[in-house]
């Protein structure tokens, strides 16, 4: 290989590396956006469950069907929180 061919190959490899780095950055930003959405949903579900439980305890008897729904919101909140933690550091 001549010097010009080697330099052309190096330039080509640098362009490929730059493109791969840009794709990796975009992929990381996408995962972080998903992490923020799932964390926000986890917080919203948790707050909704707390409001339902407190509201149910104050205004309605404990045998009300609100409590199983609140429990499912709490479990969904925990699941989404774990998902958000997993998405925080993608491999």
C-alpha cells in the first residue's frame, strides 16, 4: 500500500468511528428518555395509590374494592421503578 492509500483508509476508518460514536450517543439518549418516562410513571402510580389508600381510609370502609386497585398500583410502581433503574445504565 502506498502512503496515500493508507491515509485514505485511515480517513475512512475515522469517519466510520465517528458515525458509530454518534449512533451510540443517540442510543444512550433514547434509553435515558425511556428511563425518565418509566420513573415518572412509577412516581405517578405510587402517588395515585397513596391518594386512593388515604382517601379510602378516610371516607370509605376498608372492605371497599379500592384497596386491591391501590395494591396493584403500588406493585406497578415498584415494577416500573425497577425498570427505570435497569434502563439507567444500559449495557
